[in-house]
């Protein structure tokens, strides 16, 4: 009889989804918990930089759209926490890991949102990069994760179009608005390019994740695809990407691009980005100040069920 | 219906929607963060409909955005209750409840209004407000009965907000009785008391606001005021 491991890999190879009750290698489970919880945390921490502009959005329509967007991110966090919970970890445990600095979230959210144009740039570039990463995840081997991603990707592509549209309006606006637009692109471009993670040769988990079909494309493949698309889209805005080496290459049929500052990437990953402290402080504050609310809700639920028990 | 009264309804909805949206991303429980953001969205949506209607009556190039972004605080007609800072989660919940208990009978009445525009806005909004009222009532009861700490916090919230309740109802005498009944009934379930001998504060409709509204508008109107006349 084939071993459980062989049966598992055979299912993966035949594109049969792995479901919560199926046998799976311990490392597969561990990898998924790490990846899905990181993804969930990114959604929740990602609410902060954009949420920062809700009270200052320049029109009522923009305000409503931004609230809806940030709220969508909270919803994504919820589905993802639920997907991770199917692997045998609780939301509370994951949140504690985040607050203790044991779990990571996407480094992109450790950059500040300085102007309204940043809301556009986040939508266009950050959500654009996220979609590039996430669309293949709708076919990832773990069922609950794949299904969560289907819903998330639909909403993300909507956000991306909204972001681009914010920049489009600014790019056709006053001198100040155009400058705001270019400045935001300058600041968000390289951090977005880094969202795909280290180069393939420095990404130790890639081979295993590809074999398990948790991942379907390498970091560098996805990064190239993102750069190719943005290099064309930026022309519609009449703006520049801040990379003097960016050039179409007839031979490869891709854009060449300049060197990535990996020193900065690792600095931010390791907690030294411009807003790492601020983001964690805000999350921990919300959690601690909400403690009494959660306790009261729990106590009330307890009272209700004991009353129901007496009646029953 | 007078333009002033429509603006009063619109300003109420916008200012409370804005205040609630300050919680987005900072709520005590993810599901409730989403719920309160939803209420914000509903209120801002109501404000937009009401401003759009007011703008057609005002003319002179008025739009929802000129009304929201280019009026000073002394032109704002919202009740004082909605402009107060959020305080803790319990204060936000209590305020939402006191407000929804007013807005629900208000939109019920306006659903029968002869004014077709207002009638349509009220009908659409009533569905939303029914949910706001249920959600906030449930939370008032939950926190009123939860723990000693939550009860103390809710008692503080009632005491802090009660002085502004007269101002809330001043221009809607028709809603007063239903509001009182609802508040009494939910407070009873929550084991909370209505404070006695409170000195009431009013003046929102006439543009006499607290400094909190000035600060809120400074932030909200910043871009429109700094870069006038451009598209966003």
C-alpha cells in the first residue's frame, strides 16, 4: 500500500484539492499556517495606512469608496483567519503571534501614506502586485485557502481599478496634483516591486512550495509580469516609473529593470522600516483597548446560555 | 420641507458617519469593526442623497461636495451629539443607539412624506437604520449586562451623552415619544438608568457648535480648502 505521503503528493499532482481532514505532511501544514496567517495579518495591518486618509478623503464619494475598501480588507482578514483555523490554529493564537512580533505581515504596510495620491498609488501598485501574487493562489493545493482567494481576488481587482482611477484624475489635474501623483509613484514603486519577495536564488522555500503547488510561479516570474504591465500602464498616466534602467527588451519580450535595493528590503522585513513600530503600536492599542468589550461579550453570552440551560 | 431642515438631516448623517469611520481599522473585534464601518457607509450614503437633493433646491452650482466641504462650522446644522469625539467603544455604541432610536421613527414618518424626493430617501434609509437600531440596541444590552467594568463604562457613556439628547430631538418633536419609549425599553433590558436632573446643552441647528466640530471639519475639508476648484 502506498504511504500517506505518496497518496498526498499524488493528489497534489493530479490537481485534487487537499481538504482540512485529509492527511498532510507536517511541514505542509506549517508552511500554510505561516503563509495564510501572514496574509491575514497583512490585510489587517494594511487597513491602517489607507484608513489614515478616510477622514481626509477629498470628496464624499471618495470617502465612501475608501471606507468600503478598508472594510473589504477587514473581510479578507476574516476569511483568511478562518481558512488558517482549518489547519488547527485559532485566530487568537495568530493575533498573539502578530503582536508578539513572531508572525510577519507584508512589509509594504510599513511605509507611510503622506498624500491623497498615496491612496491611488496603493490601489494601483500595491493591490496590483498583490493580485499578481494572489491570482495563482486561487488554484493553490489547499482547498480552503484557494476558495478564500477566489473571493479576495475579485475585490482586489476592483480596488486596483479604483486606485488607478484616483491617479488618472490627479494626472489630468493641476500642477500640484500632477506633482503629488508622480511623488506617490516614486515612493511606492520600489517597495511594490519588492512585494514579490527575494530573488529566486535567495528564496529557499520556493522549490518545496512549488512541488506542493502552494506556489505556482516563482517570485521573479511574478515580479517580471508585474513590471511589464505597470511599465505600459504608467504611460496612460503620463507619469514615469522611478527606474532609469527600465527599457523594453526586444529579445526577451520583457522590460529590463534596474537593481533592487535588497538592503532596504531586509531592513524593513526585520522591523526597521519607517512605520513598523507605529503599525504594531496601533494594532496592540486597538487590541488592548478592546479587551473589556470582548470580555463583556463573552460574559453576556455565558449568561444567556446558562439562562437557556435553566429553561431547557 | 425647508432647505435648512434637509441640511440638518444631511449634516447629522455625515458627521456621525465620519465619526464612526474613525474606528475603521481600530475596532475591538474584527466583525464589529466591519459592522460599524458598514453603518458609516450607510450614513455617508444618506448624507450624499440628502445633500444632492438640497443642492438642487439651492442651485447656484451647489453640489454634495460644496455643501460638505465648503461650509464653515457655523453653517453646519447637525445636532451636537454626533460631533462629540468617539470616546471608548461603549460611548460610540451608546451614541449610535441614541441616534438610531431617533432616526428610525424619523425615516418612518418621512416615508409617508408628500415630498417625493425625501420620501424616496427615507424609504431606502429606513432599511439601513432598522439594522443600525437593532445592532446598537443589542450592544447596549450586551455591554450593560456584560461585566462590572462594561456596566461602569456604559453608565459613564450615558452620563456623558445625556446632556445632548434634548438637542437631538429639538427639531423633530414628532419623534420624541417613540424615542423615549425605545430608550426606556432598551435601558431596562440593559439595566441602565436614565440620569436625573441633567443640564441640557443645545444649539447645533443654529450653528452653535463645540470645538470638536471645528477640529473635525479642519481635517475633513483640508484638501478641498487647500486646493480649491480642482477635481478629485
